[in-house]
């Protein structure tokens, strides 16, 4: 028993301590792979052992995909807006119609590859006024311009005083599952985790027209950390 305790202690120090934080949704994939890996290890023949190694590699990749690092906003200005996702800024489009406010504004599109962190975060403090899940959409490649309107998506309308912003979680060709932890009427904080999209995706954020935009197409941003703009009252 003492030997087993020593082995577990060594495992925690050398391996588990190096595993990054990851979203609980990863366990939906880790548990079955872990059970399969254990069965293959018990079988312990050569072919089964290779299967065991493959399971370990898949578990490592899943943990990497679902990783959930802590984020700190360098700019603590109260009117700073943080990126809702990690990824590449594909579009910054002005005079975009906002169907949720009836007023045109600026749309920023962030494309997430399978290598990016997929945890989504709240851009500004406020109240979730509305959550609108569109289930009957398409699964176009996420960086297509039409994906913003046609793909399956989940929309959060967040309001703080007279300011309303809209955040869209949009699936892609491979991404088929949107997870949203926020609820209507909930008070949310800037940088707070609110969901994720599995295996590649896109996030759009619709901002008021007078927002001072601080990113451009081609920039890389980090969710909950990169400042993408400032609300008008801070200009």
C-alpha cells in the first residue's frame, strides 16, 4: 500500500500538476477513452498496448482543446470591452444592422481554429437580457460571411444602462455543439466564462456604432484579456 501511495504521489507531482485547467465538458470524451485505455492496458498484448497509447494521445488532445486558462485584463478601464473569444479577427464591419437593437453598429468576427482556446467570455459587465438559440441553421464553413446569418448559432444580448451589445456563438463545418452556461436575467461580469463551441467555430460581437474599436482584421485576440474597444462614454 505504501508503494502505491508513493506512485500516486509521484504521478500527481510529475504529471497531473502539469495538466492545464480545462472545461468540465471534456470529461464527456475523457471518461470513455479512459475506460477503453484501461481495458486495453489490462489486455496487455502488443496491439492492445498501441491502442492504449492512442487513447492516451486522444485524451491529451481533448484536454488541450478544452483548456481553460486564467485570464487577466491589462487595461482595467471600466468601459473597456474584452474579446469574447480567442482567435483571429477576420472581419471588422461598420454599419452592420443589429436586429436585436434596431440600430446599426460595428461587427467584429473572430475565427477560432481547433488549436485555439474555445472558452467564450463576456465582453462587458451587464445583464443578459435575451438568449436566442437558432437550431434550424446550416453548418457552413465558419469564416464565410454568410455564416453569421445562416449557421446554427446562439445569441446573447447583454445590456448595461443604455448600452447593448450582442455576442453570437456560431458553429462551423466541424463544430456542431454550442454550450452556453449563461441564463436570461443573469448579471454577468466582464471576462466571465459563459460557454464554448466544440471543435472549431466563430464568434461575432455586435457593438454600438460609436464604440472606439481597437482591433483590426488579422489581429489575434485572447478571450477575456484582449481589449477590442471602448464604449463611447470613455472617449
